């Protein structure tokens, strides 16, 4: 069921983006697309609920579950699940993610999950399966997928199915496809501009005047 397609972007671009941490990619976005500061992997979007039972009869719930796994396990790759918990003030009440789902999603070709909901079973998670989560909790309660494939909003980040996402322990950012190939060069520029500032900041001969000079040199790097 997994699909090894690299999607609309060449694998070399995805590999290049993977060489940088997410803060650096955010810095590069400020150069390449300064108007997009607040906006990897290809997203698989889901909305979940756990406070209330699913209104679907058992056979429809089983059908929905299979359809969801088909959605997650196909399409451009590598993939990442982006799950919005729509329980409002009770967000995180039940955990969709644990030992079973991490292993199943890894087998389906997902590298990790971004969610404002909760996760559990952390020691038993699939090896290498990554997570950015809103909380940790012990129970899955009545958790179920209300919908998938649509637009979701997690921690202020709006994500649509097949959006390109860069994520690490710092957080996540959506990368517009049309600027993705420009980001590695911009990230290198960010590094070159930071070098003179870091060198003087780490020097035993640091002084305010030397910092001013370093800032001037940094601004002149293009």
C-alpha cells in the first residue's frame, strides 16, 4: 500500500532541505519569501475527536478506518501525518497515537506525526517514528477520525493535504512548493551571515566595537 513516489519535487530537493534544521529553514524562508514567515514531508491531514463516540455504526467505522489507511499509505512520499484534535477545550482528552498507530503509520510510509492532541505508549513507539504533540495522556478514550484529506490547523499552522512540511524538535513549517528548491542556497547564505557574528561573540577578545564591525560585515554578505 505504500507508494515510493517522490512527488512533484525532485528527491534531490527533499534531501537538500533535510540537511538543515527547521529554524534555519525558517530563516531561509525570510530571504526567499519574506511575506510567508508564518506559514521535508508531504502532509496527510486528519481531524480527530475523542470526547464523544463516533456516530457511525461499527461497520461504517471499520470502512472509514480502511479508507483512512488507504489515504495515509498512498500518494507522494515521504509522508507525515498532521492531525488536528477538534475537541475544543478538551483537546488531548484521548490519544490517537500510541504503540499501534505509530507502527502502522510507519509501515504505511509515514515518518512521523504533528498534532495538537495527545500521544501515549512512548517507550513502545515504532523505532525512529517522530512526533510533535500537544500533550501526553494515558487513554485513547473515544478517539476516532472525523475526517481526513481536508484542511487542518495545528498550533497555528494551516496544512492542506500534500503540503510540503519541514519539521524537527523545534517545530514545523509549511514550505510552498514553488520556493522549495531555492531554500538550500538561502540557508547557506544565512549561515555565512551568522559566521562573523558568532566568531566575535565566542571570542575571548569580544568587545562592543568588534560586535558592531561584525554586524556590518554580516550585512554586506550576499
